[in-house]
C-alpha cells in the first residue's frame, strides 16, 4: 500500500478526503446545530426543529443533484468549487455569529442560518456524493479493500475529535471556536 510512490500518493489523498470531509466544519453544524442555534439566540425547540428539518431536505436535494452532475461537470471541478464555497461560507458564518455575539443583531443571526444552508450546498457538491466512490476509483483493484479500511479509520478518527472536542469548545468559547475552525477549513 505504501511501497510504490503512486500508492503513497493515493493513500495521502484517501486519508485527506476522510479528514477533510469531517473537519470542514460540517461536523460542528451537523452534530451541534442546537448549540449553534443557542449562540445566535434561537432557543425555541420548534424553530430549531423546523430549521433542522428543512436543512436535511435541502442537503438531500443538493446531494442528489450533485451526484447527477459528476459525469457532466467532473469530480475535480466539483471538489474545488465545493472547498472554495465551504471556505467562503464558513468564514461568513463565523463573521455573522461574531457580529451577533457582540451586537445581538437579529439580522446577523438570520445571516448565520443562510450561510449554514449555503455552506451545506457547497459541502454537498462533492463530499456527500463523491468521497467513497472517489476513494474506490483512485485505488487499484487489489488495494481497494485495504484502502477503504484506511479511509474509514481516518474518517472515524476525525469523528472522534468532532464528538468529544467540539462540544467542550462550543461551551467554553462559543462563536470564537468558529474562528479557530475556519483556520482548518
């Protein structure tokens, strides 16, 4: 798996895709959406549930659309546009969350919600429909099972971080945690 230079490069890509798919900021918003809502003043459980439900339908629609675009547009263009979009929208989400925290401006809170939707639109362009098929596509047939195992180990390692570090940081420093995460995006 790591003997030939081409295989080493493939494994670096596989591990990077696994980590980036979870460290792109989506874990923070996906797993701790209610905490994010609390940081922008949305505490009504009914409103939180409504936004979350609409967000999941939005994600499904964009993931299916992106899956149909892969052959027309190409994976490289989708991955690049996805990463650029996630970077831009996560930074804007962070700025708006900070603006709400300092001024309690409700427009900034609404902008955070809009940027969450735009962030997930970007995420769903490439990461939702493509990370597993792309992993299988770049690996030679005789390395696919081991490569997918390394992919999943990397993915679960990044999920452990999201599961145990994000809630502590969100409780401790709130919107400032977005800034530190945006440095990784």
